[in-house]
C-alpha cells in the first residue's frame, strides 16, 4: 500500500500513516493518509466527507494540474474541518482540507511491505499488517505537512529514512 514498485525489483516507500478521522458528530473512521511535502494543498476523499458528515467551512475555486500534464483544470471544492489522530498518539490535530473525488489511481493488487530490520521498538505510523489493503483517503500536502512532522532527529537506514510525526514514525525512501 505504501510503496511504488519498479521493474528492477526495487520499490519506494511512500510516507503513509494510519489515522483516525473524526467528524463534528463524533463519527470516526480508521483510514490511510499520504504525507506528500511535494503537494501544495491537502485533500480528503469526498466519500469521507459524506460518511462522517464533516463541517463545510468554505467553498473555494482551485486550479489543479495533474503530474506530467500541461493543462490545468478549474474546480470548486468544499473546505472541510475535522480532527486527525494517529493510531498510537494521544494528540490530535484539526485540519481544513479540500474535498477531492479521486486522490490516487487504484491498483488491482496492493503490494506487501517487506519487514524493515531494526525498527522493532519503533511505533511506525503505518505498521506492516493486514490493514494495508485499505485505500488512501487523505493527502496531506505542504500546507499541513510541517505541522505533522516533528523536528526531532530522524533515523537513517540508508537509503531509507524514518521521520518522527505526531502519528508515529513515518518510513520514506528506496528499498532494494
């Protein structure tokens, strides 16, 4: 779920976290979140908006240009307010994200993560277990990314890096 495979057998770990999202009515859901410091904005899947009855704070026009595309598209998006909490952490963080009907292209099969040696005592934000088949429904871009990543030291298992976040340790990098 949190990696991209190449034909050479290598793969890149995406920065993912398993989080609880809570709406204003107290409804909550466990889901996956992609932390992407290269995205300018943050998005939440429309299905979560409806399912959790999230508060609509505002409605704004956004210009979206997909990766490797030259044609921007103009869309009106609702800005939503809700609370995120990691599976390990007691701290919560309120966010205002825009809705989006599709965050990532779906794939037929979710790849299985290889065990990472030396992380046994670290609480990964997205542990290696049976929850991997659940879709990524939230994308956290630069507008919120640095509020979630802590400034504590990170661990390097070159070429992998573990980053501290409010959700737990986030894995990033290439695995051979």
